């Protein structure tokens, strides 16, 4: 029974990591330090891995982390990938527009 629950738990851990990374890179709060941004990027990458690269909110957090470390090209590519997911977050398109401007 435990093995059948693993994918759900894996996704749950990914979502939890996403929440941690988002608290650091959320543009509505203060700007993270370069060290904080790099740590958030690492956490967000793991969150994307654990959620199977299909969760638009988690991908959006990864894009924000790329943006926070100054990797604009990767932020744009990741945000575009988030938009392609079936249930994108409503904030995804405006965020991409901000990255492109």
C-alpha cells in the first residue's frame, strides 16, 4: 500500500518545496539576496522534479527563481513551459509579460 501512495507523497513534497522557494522569490515581498535566490532556485528545481514538470504553479516558482538570480532567458523559457500546462495559474501570463519587458 505504501508504494501506491509514493507518487502522491512525492508530489506533496514537491508542492511543499515550491511553497518554501516561493516565499523567497515572491516579487510582492522584498527582493531576495543573491544567496537566498540561489538557494530558492535549487529548491524550486527539486520541486519541479518531484512534481513531474507538470504543475504550472511550481514551474512558475522556478521561473521566478531564475528571474531572481538574473537568468532571464531561463525564466522566460520556464514560464512559457508553465503556460503550456493544462491548468495554468492565472498569474502566469502577466508574469511572462513582465519577464519579456
